[in-house]
């Protein structure tokens, strides 16, 4: 065989081997890359599933706590203060930062005659969530319950800073009614009636307004 031809065949053979090696190696690398991509995708899917499961569990927990809060509040509205307190304590044991539970517990304790204990819990609610309008309202209400009217008016105003709540206006009207201050009683009762005309029914039975019932203007305002 011609020497040149033989050399060419050798070179061709070498190049063929190199080519085959490159093809095999490239295929191996691509396979590894594909495997890594698949593993990465599986890891992402797994993390997403775990994240979704965590979110779902958190949402379920929030819903359960909210349901318990509503139960505690219902017990308070029904005058079952001990049950409202016990339900609130159950919530707090599960979630020590549950500002709604502290608020309900605080006003229930206040209605049971314990001013200091009630305020301690309402203040805890406001410590966790300072702009919680209902806790500000209940703080005003607690002050009113114990005859601390100047502080009560201040906290009704603080409640109105964050929430245009009918009973905050009504609360202010009732305090001014106790004072026999017709002008301010009418002012805040009108605001309450604008939000919910049904408050006139409460005002007709409310003893706090006894000192202004002698005025025609007040009686006309709360008439049907």
C-alpha cells in the first residue's frame, strides 16, 4: 500500500475515533445536563408544593382562629363574659399575638367589673396593633363604664381617627347627654344617625340621655 495512502487512512481513522468520542462525550454531557435540568425542575416543583401546602395550612389556621374570635365575640354580645374570656384564652394559647382575642377578653373582663384587668388586655391588643379601631373603641367604652368620662371622650376620638364607627359617635353623644350638654349631644347623635338611623331606638331607651330629654330638639332628633 502506498505510504501516503496509508498515512491518510491512519489520520482518517484517528479523526473518526476522535469524532466518535466527541459524539459519545457530547451525548453523555447532554444526558447529564438533561438529568440536572429534570432534577432541578423536580426540586422546584417539590418546593412549590411544600410552599403551597404551608400557605394552605396557614390559611386554614387563620380561618380557624378567626372563627374562634367570632365565637368569643358572640359570647360577649350575649352577655356570657366568662365564656368569652375562656374562648379568648384558648385563642391566645394558640396565637400569643392575636390582638382580636386580647381585645375581646379585655372588654369582657371590664364588663365583669375589673377595670385594671380589662385595660391590661385591651392595651395588649393595641400594643400588637395600635391602629385597631375596635380596641380603641373598647378602651373608650371601658373608661365610660367606670365613669372616667374625659378619658373616654379622648379614646372615642382616637377610635374615630381610624374608623368612622357609629357607636363611637353614639358613645360621645351619651357622655355629653350625661353632662346635660345639649349642643354636643345633638352634634354627635346626628353623626351616629347619619351612619345608622337605628341608633335612635337605642337612644330612646338609654338612661344616659335623661339629662337632655327635657329638650324638644333632642326628642325630635330621636323620634321615629
